[in-house]
C-alpha cells in the first residue's frame, strides 16, 4: 500500500494544472479582449449597415405590441393616497378606496372559551422582553429553576 506524500500531491497538482492549461488556455479562437465601444465592423464580419450590406440581407421594421392578455397588464395610471388596487376583471385592476382598513385586536383565550383572530395588542413601555400569551396578555418570561426542570423530567418519564 502506497502513502500519499507531500511530493506526490505536489506532482499531481502540477500535472493537473498543466492539463487544464492544455485543454482550456490554448484555444486560439477565444478573443483575449473586446473594444470598450462594444465593437466595430471588424467584430461583425467586416459588414456595416449602411455601407456594406451582405448580399441577400433582409430588413424589417419590428413593431413591438405589448400583450393585453390576463397577467400581462400593468398598474393603471391614476390613483391617490389611501387608495388600493382592486380587482375589476380577469387580469385587470382599478384604483379604489380601501373599504376594510379597520381591524380589531385579538381576543385572548380562557380555560372555557377560545380567542378570536385580530391584531396583537400593543405592548406597553418596559415590555420589550415580554411575549404575547394565548390569553392576549403580554408577560415576562420566567426563568426555570432546578426544581422546575426536575418536575418536567419527572412528569415526562412518569408511568
């Protein structure tokens, strides 16, 4: 069994580099640079429109028409502060008033009644390290004691 030595790794790296150079870096058809202007007649087979048009060349005026199909339309002009885009037809929107911008706070749950969805109530000053409980109250996280951890372990593995 042969061992890999630093010398063997060095030899492999040199042979690998030489092979890469042979395969990739000696291509003569790859330009080494391009002109900063983007090119001139030499970069397009010595032909320049208006001077030396190749025989059989065909020119057409291309007119772009933006599709009007569903999903291809853009935001309509107009609109004003406080307005939103509303659906008006398949793939079409129109500016309109926001008719449902008032939301109520969530209602917290109790032991006998579920809560309701809504915005989270705002925390008061000094409650930056609190979390929002399911009953809708901001509360501080309490550190667990060794006794708490022991109780959790005992309850988890209770028969």
